[in-house]
């Protein structure tokens, strides 16, 4: 599923610009840093993380490079494996966004640093729900939650469970909309929350390799019934928005009262005045809507491995974790106990009790195809 079809970005001229990874010999004290994230993340690192880190470490410089996409990061990881085998410089020290399992064999080849055993002073602050591997560092997250017009719905009455949400949708016909699941992650993860609801609130029941047509038909079929049940009460008697952007527009224009939305996207929209400051935000407390974390990787055989570990520790500091909330609109990678009381109070309604995920692979195609066939058969998938 596409992460999102829209991101409010302050990156200006950087938007849409892909910088090819440079291939010069690495300089000692210059961390070669790569990302596959959106341009707003590169902007955040350029304007917030880099100056703060370099001020705290005047002998270290960050060289920020856009790797393009996940395939670009994997290619650099393959280069690091080859460099390990030939005892040469991989020309890479730090991945802002990466999967420790990719490229295959990277951990076994010894090119990814074991973060858990690296002695970071802030490692124990990491939210345990975010840890996926000892070889990666979850430092920021994003999760789908519910945004609503607080002039029409008081925070005290905002639904906090799936059953309460369904009851509210039916009691307020036309005031809720979600986007088609293949057109943006906010609607896609709303659909996945329905799948969790229909299958015992157990995200562990779904793994990337346990899809079969028979299991898919059984598990997803129950969710289609839930979604068909609320369809007549949705915006415009059962319409669906074309993506994350249109959902936000419908909320900002007062056409609907509530939408599912990415946490970072809505927090940035509020910060930039796209949505009013009193926009309400709430997360379901029986089982949160799905989300995930971005995980950083330190290259073990990088020229500046030790400096890169200083950077890894730095991005877990209260300064940067708070900035992820207030400037980036993301979720912290550390447990909320390590966020200031002021910010914890400010974001109290969206602090998740759980951080469920949903696998991709064959499940993604089955969900998208099944939704169109069973829930919205009259919607043109190509429109």
C-alpha cells in the first residue's frame, strides 16, 4: 500500500528533486547519511537535526543525501556488503530509513551495527512496541487516527472504540468519509482496522506469509460485512474520497465532521493553518488504527561508524523526539514517558495504547480487490 498520496511539505525547491548518491571517498568526520523518505523528512533533517547535532558535535558534519526510494537504500546496502568483502570503503554510514532484513544477508555479512549492543545512552528509552530488530533504531512513527471538527463534536463525545465509532457514523449520516484503500494509507488503514475488528482484534493473526485464498476469503469477508453496514451512512450516501488529500479538504471545508488521517499529515496541516487549531484528534483505545515506525541503520563497516552511533543516540534525545512531534508532526520513537509533560498533555487523546501493523504482500492485493468487489462495486477503480 502506498504510504500516502500527499504530504504537506516545507521543502520548497527540494520537492520532487532526487539527488543521486555520491561516490566520492568518504571523509573522516563526515557522516554519509541516506534517506528514502519524503522530502519533508529531508527538510526536517536539514533545518532541525543537522544544525543541532553539528552544534553539539563540532568535529562531525552530516552529509545528507536523498537515496530516492527503498530500492536506492537497498542498492547502497548491497554496496556495503561488497565493500565488506573487499575491505574497502562503502561510502555510507547511516540510513535514516531502512529495513534491517534488506538487502538479504546484510546482517549476516556484518554490515549493519547491532544497535541494542552498541551502548547508546538513550536506547532503553525506545518504545518497546516499536522495536523490530536489534539492528535497527525506531526513531519516529506515524499512525492513522481520527480527526474531527470540534465545533460540531465535543472531545468528550468523540468515539474511542470501534463500536462507538460505528454508532456515531450511523447517528450522523453523511458526516464521515474515508478514502478508497488503494488511494492512500489513511483509508487503507481504516479498512484494515475493520479487518482487525472482524477477526478478534488480533493483528498477529495476519502475517506476510500466511495469506491463502481460503483464509483471505474467510477473514476479509467478515470485514466486508462491517464496512457494507456503515456504507449508507457515509458522506453522500456512501461515497469515498479519492485519497488522503481529498479527505482533508472535505474536513477543512466543513463538508464532513470526521475522517481517518495520518498523524503526521494532520499535525502538519494544523500547524500550517490548513486545518484550524481546534481540530480534534482521537485514537481508538480498544485497538488503535494501524501505523508504523521509520527505523534507522548504522553501517558497521562505514568509515564514520562511531560518529554515526553518536547521531543515533542524538536522535533519541528529548530535543529531537519533541521536535518530531511539534515540527514534523510524527510520533516519537521513545516511550511517551520520556516526552515532556506539556507535550504528553497536549497529545493525550492520540497516544496509542497499541501500535498494530498489517502485512503487505498478497494481503494488499486481496484487500484492495475485495473491497472494490464487495464494499464498493459501483466505484470505478481507475477513476
